[in-house]
C-alpha cells in the first residue's frame, strides 16, 4: 500500500518538515520532499534532525527542496542539504525578486552585504549560524538558477509525487505580493522590519491531497493572506480548503490563527479526528493559548512539539492536582519555567496518510493534549 509520512521535526522555534512517499512493500524506493530547514540545540551542539534522518535512511536524492521564505528559523542549517551530500532535483521558492538577470544580480549583491553586516553585529553563535545559512542559500540560488521553481497560489499544482496518487498545490503566496519584497529590501535592507513582514506575506503554503486526505502546510503565512486567499477562491466550486490536517500558521501565533482561518481550512461537518500541528519553541512565546483553544473549538486536536505556558497552567486546572498526572509527566511540570532546553510536549511528530484513506499520528512522547 502506498503511503506518505509527513514528519514534523522538533527544532524549537522553527520549521523542519519532511514528506516521505513510499510503498509499504519497498521503502527503498521512497521519494523525499524537504520543506524548510532548521536546527536544534543539544548537549553536544547544534543538530539537524531532518538531515540526520535522511542520512540514517542512506538517502542520496531529494525530489524537491521547498523554502517557504527566507527567515532564519526556516533556513538554519540549509547548507547541510546543499553541500553535495544530496542530489536535489528542484528547489521551490516564492517569487522573491525578479526574473530579470540584472535585477536579480543587484538583489543578491544587496543581500550579501546585509548578511555580512549582520555577522559583524553579533557575537551569538546561534545567530551567526543562521546568518551563514542564509548566505549559503543565496549563493546557491545565484549558481543554480536553472533548477529553481518559483510558485504562487491560489491553487497551483506542483509536479511532484503524482506517481503516488498525491496532488500538491501551492496555495500561497498570491500574485499581488510579487515585487514588494524587492522594494522593501532595496530601501531598508534584508533584515529591516518591512522586509521581515513581507517575507511572511510571501511564505509558500502547500496543500497535500492524498486519496481524499488533505494536509495544509502553512509556512508563516499571516491571517491577511488567508483572508485574501478565501476571497480569490470564492468562485471555485471546491469552496473551502477541506483539510483534516494542518500546520498552525506562524508557530501558533494568536494573530495568525484566527477563528476564520480554521473555519475556512476545515472539512465541512467535520466529525472525524483532525489535527493541528504546532511547531513552536513553547514557553511564553508560542504557541498561544488562544490558538490551541480556537483549533480545538473548530475540531482540530492540537499537537505541539514543545510545551507552552498555557499548558503548564492548564494541566493542574484540568486534573485538579499533580498527583493525578502520569508519574513520568510530573518532573517537566514541576520544573517548567526554569531556563534551559525546550520541554517537549509531543516532540517530533509523524502524520501517516495511506491510499485507502486511513491515517495515523504518532510522536516521540505520545502525550495527550489537554486541549483535545
């Protein structure tokens, strides 16, 4: 039976997703699509879970590398994918700058100077690593123009995984964002506030349709882009996106996970188990309590890589006292809030979609969500 694993790696505040399409009778013929790149801190230094997994499977070829946008938490460690360890057929990017060679060269030169200045301005090894990754990727784009594919929405079919029976759509960015990034970048620089926000506006969002099971991977696309997407799709007979599975936009930010988004994304009359995957650092940053509540209220059971402040407060309230918690869960609740590494909730997660329409969800910890 054919299947697709959607792997959400726990990298703290960032995205690192892998699509692995295979036939259960011969996993050696699997096809791989990497969506974004990010790293996580370990006792021995920075680690790249996606690259580690690919190497553990002796993968040599990647069908496509999708970089949703050029923020550091979606590009860190990307050089480990581009250093020749893997043969990458196609690199999918949003329409960043222009197809005109002169404009493209000017944009890359400007980006290079901005990255060099950023490297000079910080002593943080983590930030330096992220800036170097962006520099690596920009250099790769400049040298591999023939293998680049720029895609826009609202429902643009991508030529990948069709042999498995899957259809991949680019839902975002929308055409009206083209050229905006170049304008802000040339005026304010690669890391100015306007450029950073425009990066989110231009974030690629993908929809996977595999024998009726639909999974929406949202990147960091903000609520405004989804409102416009809904407006542009109003005449389509398909109507809503009709997803049973989705990745929460922008790491569970309350500003980009409004009720209308979940209502627009979900399957009408949703009565089967559905999931909202949240890739966030946890703690007080993201995901926000309102996001988890809104997802649950719209029929999506939240599944988060790391424990949020909201959950720390919510668990004792729901279970009355600590003694009712599973014994293995008590230490991370007792010690929550102490500075240190991220505290996994579900940790890394796998959504498995099968051609018979069934699915399964597994995680590192298999802990239940208090908002489910």
